C-alpha cells in the first residue's frame, strides 16, 4: 500500500555490520522500511510474521508483492504448505543461516523476536489428548477455569486476556507437571544477543494506523482476497473457531470472508468485522511491543 509520504525519510541508515530487526503492528509500514534499508545496503529481508509464512495467504496477510520481491531478496515468506506444522522453533532453525548475512528481519510476531534475542525454552510438545481436553475446558467452562489452575508464577507473567496464551500455559502444566514460567527460566542462550543487532520498533499514531487498516482491507478485497479465501475453503476446518485450530486459519479477515462465502453474512458486515479484528490485533501487538521491547529504539510515525 502506498503511503501519502515516506515517514522514514529522515531515519538514518543502520550500521551495516549488524543485523536489523524491525517490529511493528500490522499496517504500520514496516515492510516498506525493511525494503528501503535492504535496497540501500544490499541486504536480504527475512520474514518474522507467523502468518506470512503460510503458502495460502499472500493478499490477506499483506505479504510483499512480486514487484517488491524483485527489488531485494526475500526469505521465509509463504514457504509453509497448507496443513504443515510450524512453530517459533521451526522459525528459529530457519532464520539461523541468514544471520551471518546481516539481514533485515521484519515482522509483527513479538514471540519470534523475543525467541531470537532472548532464547527459547525447549518445552515438550503437547499430546493431542491434552490439547483436546484444553479445547473442551475452554469451550465449556471459559477462560477463567484454565486461569485458576495455573501456577502463580506463570499466571502473573501472562497476558490473561489472550485465550491462546492461557491455553498454552495450561497445556504445558497439564502435560509436564511444571509451570510455563519454570520452563522459561531454563531458556538457553539466544541466537542473536540484543546488543549485536539494531532493534527498531515502530510506534505509529493510533488514528493514523486505524485509518490505514481500513484502507488496506479495502485494497485487499480489490486485489483478490475473496478469491484467495475461496481457494482454501475446501480445507477450512470445522473447528477453526477453537483456540488450538491451525495457525493458518487465524489470518485476520479469513474467518470473516469464510463466513461471507458460506452465506453466513454479507460482504459489508464481513468487511467491518475484519477491519475491527485487525484494529484489535494491532492493539494487542502495540501492548506486546510496549511491555516487552522497552529497550528497542522507537520509530515514531507518521
């Protein structure tokens, strides 16, 4: 999406000897900044967005288009096939070979950046039967039922309004007998210590960002988001509303457009619901960055 002006034109270029990390909420222009730096300094761009890795979504996740991809090498975009398992651990293993190239790593998934610069705890996978139990508890008893069973140390450091985070913490405790906080306390050394990277976090004006979010979803509709959603409809799981549903179903706007294609709502309502969901997602992202990235260099826009 073209900006009315370049909010980054006065931002000095970073040290070419260090990787650049760019975090920011959706629609804040971080991909444009990444491309500007990559072109100016001959770098590659590596994706750090958990939804942009999935092959079915280009338009709906605002992946770089072919024109931008031709201007600088882009990696880890759209490379995960539909239905394949993918986690932050997979991403860390895939990003590691690019680090010696001093890439520009850009995205909105705070957990990816935290794992990269602070390390990742090696927690055993959740058995399917415990995942099913958690789904049922969340559905039948609500979030509070899972929260009350967490250990105090984990609960105090958790975003208690985020069902996915709460369910994950409950599953870890149920499966291993140890709280998530205890596992995280044993986190190993990070792949990229924070002092060995230029770390930028975009802090856009909220009204400016909300306006862009509305404009961008309209542009997605014009550029084929409905056809893109139609193509995945045969694979859309019946349990997509569950917290533990595959991550690719969480693409903002996908559930709303699926509802439209199934005749459950009209396009205007789907558009309004998707825009609202995107603004709520951006708010959660801003909260994460504000609380977890206090020592990152802020880039205030516009």
